[in-house]
């Protein structure tokens, strides 16, 4: 187990060094971080909006018949649903800003391609929705449903799970060009 952790650490450090040595990749990663930071703020304020105005409660109410002791009782958690909705709002914002700014040299402009890539982006980002639903849902069950708990566990979810996942998916799937495919062959 320790060997796997050390190997993963080695790979991550090597990729980070590679990223920092290439000025274009470094600039793109900085933009990715700025867009992600804005997406985080949109996510957090949307989460509190959906939670504060009872939208999460409405969705959670659909699952009120589930027993509290069940593992699927998370489906009754209003903050989990609010987090999922907020994540979708942030996904829409991030797709738009990343296409216009972060990956502008690979900008998607054809309407049919914008739609298909947005659907693909949304599909690849569904991992973020699931991650936040689970992390915020269980955190609020365990530690109490407060703004501080929601914020703290949103930060944990985004920083440790979603950012690395999204960076990989955006580069490997969404804004990957045919030229990059040809360079691999």
C-alpha cells in the first residue's frame, strides 16, 4: 500500500513539474484555477440559495419514506440535493468560461459541437455532482447541517477530489484536439 501511495505521489509531482515548466500549460492551469475559483463561489452561493429557499427540501421530500438507518437515507438530505443542483449551475458556468477563456486556442464555436461538447462536459462532470452529493450529504448528517459544515466539506470535495478529476477530464476529453490524438500515435 505504501509503495502505491509513494508511486502516486511521484507521478503527481512529475506531472506538476511538467506543467510548471511549460509556459502555455502553466498559463492555462492558472486560468483553469481562476475559472474553478469562480465556479466554487457560484457553487457555494447556489448551495446556500437552494438550501435557504427550500428547494433542496422539496427534492429530499420525494424520498421521505426511506428509513433513517438505511445507507440510502442520504437521498432524504436537503443539503445533498442543494449541493447537486448548485454543482450543475457551476458546471454550466465553468463550461462557458473555460471554452471562452481557458481553452480559447481550442475554442468550440460550431453550435452542434458546442451542444455535443457541453453534453459530454456535463457527463464527465457528473462525477463532481455525485462526489459533492455524497460528501456534503454525509457530512451534514454526521456533523450537523450548518453553513460552516457545508462550506468546509465543499472545500474538501473540490480541492481533493474534483479539481484533479476535472483537470484530467478537460484536457483528455473535452478540449482534446485531433492534433493531440495524432501526436500520441
